[in-house]
C-alpha cells in the first residue's frame, strides 16, 4: 500500500545484526518499521540508552527498549525474536492497532514517534516538579512549553512557506502569485512515504498503483531556504519498508536494511542478503 524510506548519514556499528522482530501476520507493517528503525543508528542508540536508565513504569518505550536490547545482546548473528510484549502494549494503548485491519506504515511510525516524544516530555516535566533538575524551580520565559526530546532532534525538520505576489507596474494589476515550500531545517533522519494507491471513480474504491518506482541510494534536497543549516547535506538510504500485494487492504510487508555495507532482506522469519541495485 505504501513505501517508507529512511535516509541518514552513513554509519554502522557492531550492534547491527541480521536479527529482527518476527513479523506476525497481522502486524507486518509495525515490525517492518521497527526493523528499519533499529538499523537507524541514532535512534537505536537512544532507545538502548533508555534501557539502562532506572526502571520505569511499563510503556511503549520500555517495551521497545527491551526488544532492541534483546536484538543487540543476542549471541546469534541471524534470527528473529517474537515481539509479544511490544505487541501487547501497542494493542493496549491504541485500539486502532488492536484489530486485523492493515494500517498504513506511516500511521504506525507517526504514532510510535509521537508517543515516545510525549513520554519523554512527561518524564522531564515530572523531574522538574520533583526538583531533580537544577533549574526545576526556575520559571522559563517560554512558560510551560514542552522541552524538545531526542525524538525531535533526530526526526524533526522545519518547513517554511514563501508566497510572492506579483504586481505589474505597467497595468497596475495583480498577476499570478507564486507559492512554494522550502526546507529550513533538515532532519537527522529523513523518512519519506510514497503512497501507492488512488481512488478509482468507476470502481468506487481505492486501487494499488503497481508501477515500478526507482529511488536513489543517496539523496540531496535542493528545495532548501536561503538560511538553511547545512543545505548540502547528503543522505544515505539505510532502510526501506515495502508493501507487496495486489490491493491496498491486504498483502505483505518486507523490510530491506543496510548493515555494514550489505543489504539485508527481512521477510517474516527469513533473513537473507540481497542486491542493493535490484
């Protein structure tokens, strides 16, 4: 139904193994993205660092950190791990994912990142209230504005709208205006979603677009604003989550990730090398 691509700076570590969470039949789009996120080094390192902090009340983040830790500490180099605890928590927190419907991969990604950010902000708020931070009793000029978290540092970018109204000096009348959107701040991890379906009036339903889509292994964004930071940043493709199937409401998800210069294909309990050019 869709394709999700994750781009980041080229890096890898010894924690990257050919192991991922086992894809349950009704949860493939969840764990395709969990696989992809594990191979995004900045995100993985933050989640694993959260694991070693003092034990907190069970949440989606604690379950994810347990899952990542299980992958990172596995003695085997190849295999799958049943993510039962993570699934149970996800279903408990959001009924949208507690059914047999196949959701878009980007819906799960947005929910997961927003939930983690909310949890981190709430923890920081509680620490301030408990006086654990040195400036906890000092009122900031921004009032109760939530602090930015490492989720924002990794995934958040900034867009700016530019509107230009043209006036013709000769006829003194307004002409067609120009409006464009530019990137002011590039994110550390760039997540792109390609929606591969459209509504067909004659069929009264959505159908999948099955034509071939080619995308680069390296990507540079050229629609940056004049005051953008590091506008020439080059992104390297590190993970792709792909929906396979003839219709938008059913099918199968696979994940392709880059690790130590090699491309790995995760397909249910199968993990194998694949050609990055194919």
